[in-house]
């Protein structure tokens, strides 16, 4: 159960990081404290790296379960998840 909860939390991490970067980059929200171009790019690359590492751990966890149905379900959910994160 602990492994499953860790995987679930790693999948939810982009839904916290992407809005934080978005809102802190908006001058209408942050005024003088808005992120500059360097911090937008650096933050975006860091979020991309964190998401890639988390997706690796999710794939490793699903592969350790050794069940074809879980592989197919995880593949379908991964495509939906990655599409939604890309939409954000």
C-alpha cells in the first residue's frame, strides 16, 4: 500500500508545480515579483525533469507487478495523464 501511495503522490505533483510556475510568472498577479524569462525556463525544465523521474518510477512500479492487464491499464492511463499535463 505504501508503494501505491508513493506512486499516486508522484502523479499528483505536476498538478501543484505547473500552476505555481504559471501564477508566479503572471505580471498581473505578481506585479513586480513576477518571474523573469530565466526563471520561467529554469522552472519549466526543472518541472519537466521531476515529471520524467516520477514517470520512470511509476513505470518501474507497474513493471514489478507482472500482470498484462495492469500493463495495458497503465499504458492507457499514462497517455491520458500525459495529455492532460501537456494541456496544463
